[in-house]
């Protein structure tokens, strides 16, 4: 009887030990979570980045309050559309060195064809934005192209390590089509753990530049944060990107709050086309995601000739209605006399003829 009581008393302790061991093994070996930083990594990042302090990249503070998340909802439409969003089945068109094409695949994934090269940004060709296939935000729009039907990619650019931007299964399937991955500091560690050849990966800090043939790629600031798991926040840098040919310059903001970094970037680069975050916003995390009106102001700060809103049309990561971002952005852009485009998901835009891609397609969708 005493032995039975002893085993009963020990059972919760044994269960807790098994749970902790399982948790530790999951963190250590589950590839989608990414990898940790070595001492050498931390020393390198401290030399190259002014915001790397005490072993972590320091992010903007924000009030991630569950209750506050619902205070700023001002509309009655759903976060997911009732109707099916129109999506163009993408078919690759090879671009010449003089062509400048952009195809938006939804959320923040785009194929940029510039200087004869194919640049893919934040690709996510998956049904969920999650480290797991059975749980997490589910995509509500059709994926316009399979990875198999994509062309060979010269460069994949990643802006930060969140699951809706760095997607394990997508990158694993893409890796043999890609010549080079260019990423902010720290994300290289995750890609290596995913099984991507480290010789294909280049990490960069803010204001560093690199060349891909005749194209200049520059890593520029953003105001956001990083983390793929509860224990690894600040292990990777977040960034925006400049893609510059001899005759044309594209800016991709990545996820970001509004700040003076747009003016700082405009002082160094003359921007023709800006791809801007302006969705999944909320008062509770206003410092890390712009409101649509701020995306228009960012266009003005950047002195960009044309701009486009992204980070919507696929996943629900906040509580605003699904079309609120693009509706507010287009209204503000008209009021401020800003040139902008509103392409369909999967539609290839000839950026030299941007005036042809300004339909208000979302207004017919419930």
C-alpha cells in the first residue's frame, strides 16, 4: 500500500519531467523552429548592427494586449471574405533585361523581374502560416502558382523570420530552384537548419550592399521584431530591401511600423516603386505595423514614384476586415495624389505601364 501511494505521488513529477524533456527535444530538433545563435554569431552581429545588444536584436516596444486588440475595429465586414477573391492563375513570362515586371502572390510574396533576373520575396506557398500543418492561420485565397511551375529564381529575399514570411516547407521545396538566398542577420542560421546549402546564403545588416550580377541589393531598416518560438525572440534581424538596377529602383518595406527610417532611406536611394506593409495592423501593436494611411505617408517620405500595398489577401493575423487595408490605402492615395497600383493576386504588372493596374477589384467582393 505504501508503494502504491509512493507511485501515485511520484506520477505527477514523472509526467512533468517527460513533458519538459519532450519540450526540450522539440525545441532542439524540430526544424521549422529554426536554430540558435553561437557565440561567434553574436560577436559578428554586435560588430555589424547597432541594435544588437546583450545578445539580442532590440525591437520597438508595443502593447500586445489581448483586450486592446478589439478596440479599434470600426467596420462590420468579416476578416475572411464571404465570396472567393479573384486570383489569376500565374503563367511565367520571361523578362528581358529592359523589362520590369512584378507579380504579387498574396500577403508579402512577390516575384520581381528586373535586369533579366528573378527575385522572389518572402515566399509562402502553403495553406497555413504556422510551424505545424494542422493549426495556425489558414489561407483564404487560392495560391496562384505551384512551386513546380515557378521559374528558376536568382535571389530569394527574406525580410524577417515570422512564419508568414519564412515558411519552412516552401523554402525546403524551393531550395533547388534558387541560386542565392539573401537574408537579414540570423535568418541564415534557420535556413541552414532547414537543409539549405550555406554557400547559397548571404546574411546582411542594415545599410550593407551586395551585387548580384549588375543588380545592387541593399539591406535597409524596418521597425519590427523577430522570433519563431517563445524562447528565441531577437535572434534575427528584420529589414526592408532595396533592389537597384542601372535604371530602376524597387523598395520592399517588409513588416514595419511607421518611423523616420523611410526618410533616411530616401536620402540614399531614388525609389521608383515601393511595396509597403499596411495590413494586419492594430492599435495594440501600432508600432510594428503601419495603418494604410501611414503607408501612403511612407510613399511620400520615400519620394517613390509609384507604390503598392501588400501584407493582405491571404492570412488573418489581426481583426480588421479583409478589405479594410486596400480600401483605406486607395482612398488616402487619391486624396494625397499618389500614384499606386492594386493588382490581383497572380497578375503580372508591367511597372513601366503602372496606370493599367488600378482596378478596385475588392469592392465587388463581400
